[in-house]
C-alpha cells in the first residue's frame, strides 16, 4: 500500500454521476483525479473536468482515449454502458488496475467478460454502491429465508427518473437476487417481470418486479413480503446520487489493497 493519493479515472465525466464523482475525488485527500473519459463526439472533450463538475479547474482535460486515460492510473470508476464497461474491463485487466463498475443492464456475455477480467484486475461490481441498499439486500435475504414461499409472496417495486433506459433497475435485480438466495432458488426461473391481461393466479414462490419511471427520481426501492393478513415492507430511498458516488470511491480505495478478483459491495462493507 502506498501513501500517495489513488489516481482515479472517471468514466462519463460530463454526465450527472461523472460530475459528482469528479467533485468528490477533488475533495478527498486520499484520491486524485487522473483522467476524465467521455465518448467520441462529446461536447465535453478537451474541457477541464473540474470546471464541468463545478469544482474549479483541476488541470485534467476530458478525453475519449481509453489508453491515455488509463495509463498511469490506479483505478477506474465506471457508471457507463454495458459495452463501455466490457471494453474497460479488458483494458483494466491488461494493466492490473482497480475497476469499480456501477453500470446496469449487463447481459450474460458482459458478465462473463467481467468475470474473466477479474483474474487480473481488482473489480468491484454492484447494481448499487450505497451502504443502505447493500444492507437492505442482506435484510431481504434473511427475511426471504425466514418467511417461506408458501406463506409470503415477494414483490419488488422500483422507481427512477424518466431518463433511465433499463428495467428492472440494477438495484431491483440485486434485491431480487438476495431474495432468491434466501430461498435457495434461481432468480431467472422465479422472476416475473411483466403482467398484462388475464395472467391467472400468482405462482407460489414467484419474485415479482414492477418498474416506474418519471420526473427526477434518483431511486426508490421497496421489497414487499405479503402474507395472509400481514405485510412486511422494506424500503430504501436515495435522495441524492452522492450516496452512490461515495460508495464507489470507498470501493476503489478498498480494492486497492486486494488481490485480483471480482468483488461485491458486501465484500467492501464486510457484510
């Protein structure tokens, strides 16, 4: 471990999450902004990442050159797209870097590529980086284990801003996987993602999802365990996206001292 600040490359530096990350990196004594990455053609290219984030000039120009951004970096924080995260995983593995992935909407091929990259990179991947959500997932797993599928039905409701492109959210799927783990079942086999028309009675053991989109909602999640005559509701509401950014940066600092591997926020938080 070194006493030098950890040099961080922020992916999507001009976006809402990217700007938040740039600002928080600039405020953290143990971190230094090494690079800001954006897509080809972005209006932000060449601009100072600190100026974009409202943090003052940091002397780091936004670039679309992945190699230039990663060379000399210690870690990458990545809330981007599945294709970008997959490409970055290959690049971080080649350099043995820390790679924190908060990207959602990953398909099995993406997941496989990221797992392979974890043999050389130190990857922390989660559908949600906040402490509260990861604690909620643990509680959901315990509740689902204690309250069997014959007596309690599990439904997961999530709402996000109108610009979100994937559904269910990565956090909803994280909570669904926690419920499935508690019951010892495969989420893909148990989940119900769409209900429309004459659907028939609810299947015992199903894990249902409902997705709402609108306005500027940062992220609301509710897990309902509904039994006969009683209902348990476990909720998390994100009021500011800094909760995700702070968690991601904590994950990067934690992973710096780890061996190559694929980790989760439960590993980071000791849960």
